[in-house]
């Protein structure tokens, strides 16, 4: 059973595909492609995000608190029941992101999520991560509520450096068919020609990259795939509500009688 622990700063930018192509020649001078991205290929990531029936986790997250946590189940491309997936607990305190994850089969993950059958572990660290996930699920009774998939191109700093840059595109979401073994389908979250660029660093963004981003007018932004989808869902629900229904709700909140 695999386990990984990550602690870093994550800087996000929204870029066009033409800007990506312009940045690529510079990035390749300082970075190597991920082993899964040879010859310019991308790889697919699929996730199930967890939340409570009242959407408490994402509502807390988008309020921009100092500390927040989220739970997700991740696979690399469409998974079968005996494929390895990763249950991840991601925490953000201030600007520092910590991610702890434990690997298991999709079958084990579903048994744990839906039947509370905890996978057997022999080593300390996987047990410790699952203890943290157990506690998170205890104080946040949650289940999968949203599927999100995207294609990713990733780069690592040469000579075993700590800087990592990823570009996510073709981002699809859905709130039905919450199963990582189903075909990858959904609604597009951002325009087709847009990408989410994420710079993951232990400290500051490298000077060579910061200078080029400034020259191109590309600036850091706040972006969450789950948060963007939730805001869109709320807006769509609002727009589908009739004007009379909205007025009734608004006046009902204001009237004292």
C-alpha cells in the first residue's frame, strides 16, 4: 500500500493554450517532463470529492478560512476495481499546503467509504493517514458528491529540484455517476482554450519563471475546481428560480410579521 506526504506552496494561474505554448520553450530549459508526459503527451486524473449533505466542506473552503481540509479519492485515468487509487486528505494552513494520501484498490476504497471496512495495514504510516481520515470523516460525515477529471501535463525541475509545474485542461465535472470505473464524461468547467497552471514550490517561485509571467501579464489567482463547480451550481440553481420565487424568498426574510 503506497503512501506519500507532500508539503509545499501552490501558486495558481489561468493561462490560454497559446500562452502555454509560449511558456513551454522557457520551461523546457529548466525542467524535465514528467515520466508520464513523454513526447508531449498528457495523462488523465479522475477524482471523487467528498462533502456533507449540506455542502459544509466546500462552503467553509470558499469562505477563505486560515485553515481548511478536503477529502478526495483519486485515480489516474478510468479505474477498475482492482486498480490502485489514492485516498487523499489535503490541508491548507495559511499558504502552506500539506497532502497526505494512502493507496488501496478501488474495491477497498469503496468498501471503506460505503461500508466502513477499513483496509488492513501492516505499516505505521498508512495506518496513521487512515486514522486522520477516520477523524475527518467523523467530524464531517461525508460521501462522494462530485466527479472531476482533467488532462495534465507536468514538469519537474532538472537535477532533482523541488519545483513542479502542472497544466490542467479539458476539465470535466458531474454530480451523477460517482464511480471512478465509469466512462469519463461531464460538463466542461472552463473554456476549451484555457488551462490551469499550478506552480508547486517549497519556497518562492523561481526568478526565471516569475520574470516571464510578469512580462506576459499572467498573475496569480485563486482557483479551486470543486469551488468553481459549486459556485456554478449555485448560480445555475438561482437563475432557474423564477423572479417571483426569488422575491418571495427575499421578502420573506425581511418581513417581521
